[in-house]
């Protein structure tokens, strides 16, 4: 409704003054016709319950513009309002009749400047995270004792000198391989990808890659938020440690790398154990080895002492004692049988007073065979006994010889 129609509807020509309601309605009608785009920094954001409008203010550093966005409009826009970010809002002015306050009804908004870049990076990060590029199970382990370390950064920045100085101080035993690249501008991403591919093709491949650069604005760090670069880092066969910008900075390259550090210096400190820590670990291992050897020798000495105190090693005849008793019993039985046979033979000779020489010789022959049988049985028994204990004695002697201080 234009001013003329409003005046005609309310017969303003014949009125000396407006009522408050008429004045506000007139203002509202006039404001609704003002549609434009406004740029500013978002502040005083208030998001109420579901179905309620979202309120925020835009400021240019001097003045504030009260904005209102209905919830259905806010949900339909692929963006969110964040405190301190710059936005371009589209809409029209309106007047809230009950309070007589002017506000800007937002029909669309989008971030501008750094905010727009951050939104684009956030969308890419969500996409890559859904594909699993940030998952911890895909992170390659870092070799704590690398022989070769590659540094990929600008040859003109402070980062390369900070890394070299830190590595020379903490881990001077590694060979450094430097790959100079452009870290800003249109060719930066291409240079980074080429360097990462070249590192993997050289004959003396490094154990770890330091992918670093110094600080800069968000726009300066945008090459490290490139999707193609992120996929090359993910596919790299060599573990990558990043140190990009300063502590608050966090790029997509940081998230997909195997380890993220806050600065280039921190990356150089985390690429390997320090030489002082390495010396300490070697000294601790040496001391532990000494204690283990002393403990082992002491255990062997105690065992040797216990074995040497046993009676069998003091008097070897003790080993034959049980077998001597068995031998005595066998001998007694043999002698008793012999005496019984002899008594019977004498009785036959005395009673009969005659004997055939052939029969006597046959008896003697059979008796001799019986004696030979007893002898062989006893001999076999004695040899078996001696052999069994002889083997055990040889094994014990070998144990003693192995534990001898001259050999251990």
C-alpha cells in the first residue's frame, strides 16, 4: 500500500493528527516497501524454541540493525548464524506495532569474507569425515627413531629454519631431506601435491614427513583446506606430521594427517624422541641388564651350592647303596642254592657208594650251567643299574659344568 492509498483509506487529509496505531500502521506500510541487502557482523544472537523466530543484530561498528528470521526460513537456508561472523542478509524493514520498534525481516542470508570460507571448509570437512578420512584407525604409526626426515614447506619462511634448528638440537642423528614449495597463491596446492608424490618416489625414502608452514590469515591457510590435497595426504604411504599456522589454526590437512601439531616447532619436537631421552633409555636398559645378569648368576650360585651339598656328590658310593643290598640278597640266594645242591649230591654219593662217571659229569655240567645263568643274570642286573645311574650322573655333571663360573 503506497502513501496515497493509505491516506485515502484513513482519510488523512481531514485529520489534524494520527493516532498512535494509525501512525505505526502507516510506518509499517511504508517500511514494508523497503527491500534491500545489508552487510554486517552478527551479534546478540538469540535462538528460541522450535517454531519461534531467530533474533540477531548486525553491526558495522557504529550502529546496530535488529534482525528477525522466522524459523521455517532459517531452517530452509543452508547456513547458520555465528557470533562475530560477517553476513549478507536479504529482506525488508518491518515495524512491530505493539512496541513501535523497527526491525529487519530476513528472507535469506549467507556468510561473506572469512565466514564464507569457513562454511565451505566445514562442508568439505563433514564430507571427508563421513568417508572416514579422519578416522583414527587409518592413522599410520610414527617411527620414534627415524633415519631420514623430509621437510615440506616454503624455503623462505621461518618454519624451515625452526624445524632444522629444533631437529639439530633434539635429534641430530637423522638425515634431513628438504622439499621447497609455494605455500600461498594459486599454485600452492599443485606444489604441495607434487612434493608429496616426489617424496614417495625417491630412492632413500624418509621415515616421516614434516608438512609445515608458519602463521597467516585464514585466507592464507586456505590451500591446506583443499580436497585433492587431503586425499593425497590420506593416500601417502609415509606417515605425515603437520604443523600449520599457530595454536588456534586447524586445517583439513591437519585433520587427515597422521599426527597434528600446533606449530612447525612442535611438529619437529614430536617427530622423534630427543637424543637426551634416548641416552636415558639406553642407560636404564643397561642398568636393568646388569641387575638381571647379577640375579641370574646369584641364582646359579645358590643352585650349585645346594647341589654340591648333597650326599651323592660327597660320596659316590651312596649311589650304589640300594643296588649293593640287592646284590647281597642275590648272592645269598645263590650261595644257599649252591650249598643245598652240594649237600644233596654228597648224600647221594654216601648212600649209594657208587655213581656212574657219566651221570656225575652230567650233573656237574648242569650245575655249571646253572652257575653261569646266575652269573649272567647278576652281571646284566649290575650293568643295567650302573648304566642308569651312570647316565643320570653324567647329566648332573654336565649341569654343573654348564654352571661353572669358568663358562658362564
